[in-house]
């Protein structure tokens, strides 16, 4: 089984968000199960030189899309046992960042077209092309509308994974028609061109990153204007919870930690004391520490946190925040740190090694998200013995179960309604159990000993690939959903 992952980012080459973690870890897990999974992405300027040294030039060719005729080079290398291809075009990808440019629609229409042409220059051919988010969602459209009879692509099936439905690659419809050089049939949504819709209409199978999120996006509240289409495709839509790379996130040999550990609370507390010392907080094993590692944006639920922050701090806790985002949240946390220097510490920005020390040093990990397609932070927190406090949405609902003292089951604390005082009640429940040492030890043990690897998810994806491959046909008549 040959599977080509078409992505806009992948760890360890280029990362801006959780998509990169999935695109780096899932192919690795699939290769471990005998699938020849390979990854293709842009040759960004941000890719570290040490990794670029692993790549060799394969071929160059021109890519035609709309009236454009752009150079494209393809490079091939192997990283962590997975073969990667890099799409080289300095005009589109030799830039300081991955996204955020006015011509992003043009850049990623080019990427989709370049992937289709690049396959003609590989000594390997895919059975399945697995696309991710709007940046490569036009590939299923191109596959069906232009390449169905192509010798390389004939019979290849497609999968689209939605990591966050909010981001759709919208642009004026006339611009998308011009970029594609066609009438963009099936790609219009509310009068605009929509790249993600291309994948939702034309992909053979659609997945998203948790079972609950797959259900949520079929509702008007979470559907971002595409819920009716997703309900129509519900028979082809499946939610598969992401995993984490348990070799990468392993407190037993994490070099960022003061003291390696697995399930020992005493050794975990040494990391807490070291973190308190590093950040200038009073050193105390008994004082509960709540950690936050997140983008500081509205959909992560920080309105709730700010609304009851003073009440949380009255519980004699320490709060450590790592992240960046909207000014209103940065300013609110900085103000709290100024007025409560012995309780609150804030690091604006991102630091991977500090993030790991927060996972290891904190007792609890707060994620009160408005919506959360999957979430990786709660899985890392569980792995490191930091008990999650989450809102029951998306992947948080699928991975965090409220602790039940009578049944001795559950790995965290939860609340349902998007309400600040409901969140505060969940925090207080967690704090009440923190004071019961044996119960708390049990909660930590349950969470830290669960399997958060990609094994189960990889098996589910292989089931999808096998199902598509077994129904592979040379020619098909494809429905168009407007």
C-alpha cells in the first residue's frame, strides 16, 4: 500500500501548528505497520539546513495553472525512516513564514497543481493521496476533474483530513476560477471560492481528528457554513482521534526536564520545584500549580479564565502561562502576574523546552476551549502526569474522562457549558481531589499509563486505505455537489 501525504507543514521540517505534528507522526506510525507512506510539502526557507542536507534534487518541470507557467523542482530525502519530497519554488515558498501572505490562495493552488505534476517525476506511485486542510484540499478536485485518466493518477483514491474547519482557503470566486483556469464546479460557498469545499465534495473519504468533532461539524453551530455538505457526506465522514509521538514526548528521557520520571509523583514534584525556582515562584510541593500552554486566542476559552481569574487565585494556586496571541489576553495575564507575582508567571511566545517543563512541573493543565477539533496538549499533559481540566468539546471530550471516585475511573475533570463559573467549579473539584493524596495519585497514574500513541489511529487509517484500495476502479462517474 503506497500512501502520499500532501501537506503544507510537517515536523521536523516545518511547523506552525498541530497539523505539522500529525503530518510528521502519522506517516512514521504507518511505515511501522508496513505501509509505504511518504510526505510531500513545500521547500520552505524555514526548513533547517541540517535537514536540507538529507535531500537530493530529483527533477524540475513547469506547472501550468490558470495563465501561469511556474518552475517547480522536486527534492527527495529520508527523515526518521520516512521518505519526504519537497516542492521547490522560491517565488512562492522562499519566505520568512509559512502562511499569512496576501497571495496565500495562489501559493497553495500552485502547491496542489505541483503535487499532481510531481508524481510524474517520482520512481514511485501512490495508491492513496491523503490531503490535509484547505492548503491541499484542491487535490481531490484536480484528481477527479483533470487527472482521472492520467497514467499516474488513474485509479488513485483520495482522503481529506480536516484539522480545523474554521480555515477554508476562501477567496473571490472569480479569483479561484482564474487560478484553476476552469469554472470551479462545486467549489463555491456563499458566493466565494472555497478550497476546502473542493476536498469535501470530491474526496473519496473525509476524516477529522476526533469522533466528537466529526459529529459537531455536521451542526450549524460548529459547521462554519459547510454543515449541510458534511451531513450529505456523513456516510464518508469518520472521526479518528490523533495520537502523540510517545518517543518524542517521554518524561523518562526528556532532556528538557530537571528530573526524568515515569509515574513517580515524588520525582515529578522535583520538576515542579525546579520550575518554581526557574520562574521565581515560591518553592512549595504542596501549592497546586496549574499550567497553560496555548495560543492565547478566543476559541481556546480564555474569556472564561480571565473572567474568574481572581477567584481561581483565591484558591492559593500558582498559575504558569506559556503562549502568545491576542493582546487582550496577553495584557490580562501580564496584569495578573504584576499584581500576583508569587502566584502567576507568564511567558509570551513559545519555547518548546519550557513547555515540556510546564507539562512536567504542573499538577493540573487547563484547556477550557470553545471548540477543539482534537487537541494534543491534553494528551501530552496526561503523559507527563498533569491532570487536565477541560471543556467537553471535540477531542477533549473523547480523551478526557471525568474522575469518578466510586468507580475509581477517569483521568481528569470536565465541564460542559461554556460558562466561566462552570469552569471554576471544575477547577475547584480538581483542587479538592489534589488535597486527597491517594486519590490524586490514582488519577495521575490512570492518565500517565494510558496509551496515547498513534497505534490505534494508524490502524484506523489503514482500514480506510484498504477499503478504498479494494474498490479501486479504472474509471468512475463522479457526482458534483454544488
